[in-house]
C-alpha cells in the first residue's frame, strides 16, 4: 500500500493532469451525493417549514397525526423485540449447530429483503385476509388480523426480518463456538452461556441491527399500506398518514414527513457513531 | 439426528421456524398456490392485458436502466471514498446510507417536491424542455435513488481490500492510470459490480413508496407493477389479478436472489486473486 501511495504521489507530482483528474472525480462524486441525496433531504425540511413554525407545530399536533405517531411506536415496540429475539435465535441455531436444510434456512432469512413490500402485503392477505387460507377460521374465532394492528405487525416483521439476523450470523460465525463450549464444560447452563458469554460478545452488533430494524419498521410504507386499509386515526401509521395528507394538505404532509426524516438523520448518526466507536465488535465490511 | 454439543437447538430453531413459518413461508406458499391454481391460461388472462403489460414493461425496463446508472454512479462514489482523502469524506460516506434509512414515502414526497415544475430542480429543467415529475423519467429517478447505496456498499470493502501488487506491477510496466483502471482494477471488480447491480435491480423492481408519488400513476404511461397490485386489491377487489401479478414479481425476485448468491460465490473465488 505504501509503495502504491508513493507511486500515486509521484504520479501526482509528475503530471498535473493526474491531479486534475483526481479533483474532477472528487467533485463529480460530491455532486452526485449532493444532487441525489442531500437536496431531497433538504427539500423535505424546506417544504415542512414553508408556512412557518406555527403551521408546522399545528400540523404535527393534529389528533390524527398524534394517533399515527402512537400507532407507529406501538407497531415498532412489538415488531422490533420480536425481530431481536428472532435474530438471536436464528443466529444461535445457524452458527452453533449443523443440521440438514441449514443453507435453505439462511436463504429464507434473507428472502424478505428481495421481495417487493407490496407483494409481501399481498401474501399476508392471502393467508390472513377474509378470503385467505386462515380467514374463515380466524373470523369464527373473532380474530381480526388484516386491516388491524396484527397485520401491521406481521407486515413490519416480514420486511425487517433479516436486519438483526444478518448482523449476528456472520459475526457469531467468525467468533466460533469455543467460548460457549468452554463455559459448558465449566458447568454453565444454556441460559448462563447465552447471557454471560454470547450476548456480551455480540451486543454492539445486536444494537446495530436493532437500530436499522427500527428505522425500517417505523418507516415501512408499501407492505403496511396493503394490509392496513389505511383507516384514519385507527390503522394509519406515520408514513400512511403522510400519504393521505399529501392528497389534501401539501405542507402538512411535509411537516409530518419531516418527523420521519429526523428519525432517519438520527438513525444514521447513531449508526456512524457505532461504527466509529465499536467497529471492531461489528462485522467487518460495514 | 446429529448430536449437538451446545444446548438450545430446539428452542432457537423452533422459534426461528415459527416466525419464518407464519410471516414468510405460509404467505409465500399461499401466493404460489393461488397463482398455480389459476393455471397458465387463467394466469395469462390476468397478466396479458394492455395495462398490466405496460406496467411490467415499465417496472423491469426502468429498474434495469436505474441499476445500470447506479452501477456507474456507485463505482465513481465508492472509488472516490476509498482512494482519495478530502474534506467531508466521512460525512459523504455516511450520506450514502440515506436511501436505506429514509422511509420510502418520504423519499417519494421529497423527490416530487424537488422535481415538480415549481420545485428547485424541476423549475430549472422546465425551460430546457425536460419534465421529470409525473413522467417515466421520474420513475427512473426514484429507482436510481433507492438502489444507489447497494452498489457503493457492495464495492467499498472489496476496493479497500484490493491488493495493490497488481496495480504496482502495471505501473512499473508503464501502464497509464487509465490502463491500470480499465485493464487491472475493473476486471477484478467485475463480480462485485454485478452483485451490486443485481441488488440495486432487485430493490428497484419491487419499489413502491418512492416511485408512486413522482410517477403520477398515469394509465399506460407511468404505472409500475407494484402500483397495479395495490390498485387491484384496493379499488377492484381483484385478488386473483393481484396474486397473478404478485407471483410474477415474486419469481423475478427469487431469480435475482439466486443470481446474487451465484455472483457472491464468484466474487469470493476472485478474492483469492485479490
């Protein structure tokens, strides 16, 4: 590396055209980032505050918006822990044991990332909807899933399923089972091994996965849109509320959207902090 | 049954399978079964209409183009972030994740506001005769936005680990910077570039939230396939039509998932050379 840097440095010294090329590339990359990413983010806040602070505060304090915030928090509060446990369980099974169908299980865990959220919602309707596979049984037992909270949770769990598992599996694979096995020979129980040996070693990766999972859970639109029926004040999560406001009150939609944008900025900042402070404890490659 | 040293296999595998089963496997089976039940002619009756075919053409055409653009832009940005040191490099690096973390509906609103005829960019493009919002160009733009981080994040670790021996050898043999890039670096990056391309493509094909605002959903013009699925469910209660179209999208995603797996294996083999 040092040799090449020297070589490149020499290149730069020798020809001003190389220096120019470097400058052009950096400028081009920054233009792409600003034009494609920064401007849209700025546009949200600009539109949100276009009509002044008072309008903004009113828009985000509308009862329907408050209800949407509450619902989004509720869905995340159920879906994220479910996912956290799922990630830990899947990683434990995938990294400490050999069993038939393991590769298939790994592929299935990754699957939700490549399925369209709308298709995910459609699939849930085909199982849990009124005319779905379990529809008649659920109805006779008085359980409503589609157009109600459970479907929002199911859809959210579907789209966020890989987040935690994906952070943990490569890390635990790299760490191996030796320490757990050592604890076992010293007489530790399964739960003791999990809480005292495994969990401390993966805690930062776990937090990292949960952070990303939470951002997606609170921001999910397509899958939730399909299963929610978007009933105002009842099954409207924050992104769905943004969508409905957009039809009627442009600036209010952006005011509510800015809350989600704020969550995004916060998430990215914490993500960076985790990578910076605890990069060694996360999986290599982030 | 194989013997396990550590405890907790039944519990962890059991919970994993329960969640996977109720959230993924059962819904997956229901969709494939519903589509299968239609039979080939019934399936074509749902898919072969002018409206659905136009949407499928747009979805796949625009996402292919978007993934190509993402690959080029992603290569540029990843290269600059890994190879050069400049002011605000860390901020730039952090920014790349924005499309991952920004809720898709918010991204859709933002792009529409920006590119509408009275928006910051839209108003400047209008005199040039370029309209982005409510056109196919808008669909393309939204797809480029959501797919962008995949290429950068796939390339970065590989670029960082790229062994410089080959470049140095090329340098000492008198290769120009351009030759070093095109003949030495690019071939080594090819499998990774293709992986990023496939990931961006998979994301763009299925994208809903960020596209539907800027596309305007004009009949035969800017309707994407996921939008039609929603339309069929919501306003027509046409579950069979929605299932038939969903099955097409699902099979496309599965094929892309397999392609990504194959490409990653290929990239790992190349890693030995790197």
